[in-house]
């Protein structure tokens, strides 16, 4: 069973803290699942888009925090059930 990540809140995207916020934990996990490095970051970005993020690569999650929280919480729930990169993508592909 995968580690349960705390629910992402819209205000998390504007918090200044030294703590690892849930959305950052999700981003780190997706990068690792995607193989790390450049490939991992590309996988993370692709999965965030597949999960419903409509902003472009220059749009900060803080600009649309409610949408970002919704997307990250979808990913959080999917990660709780599965951490296989291909299966995660299938979860969000239409």
C-alpha cells in the first residue's frame, strides 16, 4: 500500500513554509515514478495535464489555486491506489 499524502488545499499554493506541502510531495513522487531527471519531470508535467490542469507551463498553480488543488487531489487519490507510471496515465486518459 502506498503512503497516504495529505489532502491538497487551495491555500497551500500561496503558503511560505519550510514544510513539504502535499502538492510538492505529489510532484516529487511523480518525478520519481517517471524515472527522475528530465524524463521524470516530463512525466510529472504530462500527468498533471492529463489530470485536468488547463494552465500552460508558465502558469503558476498559485494563479488558479482551486483548480490546482482539484487536480492534485485527483492525482493524490490515484497514487494511493497505484504507483505504476503507465497505469497512472491510463487513470486520466479519456
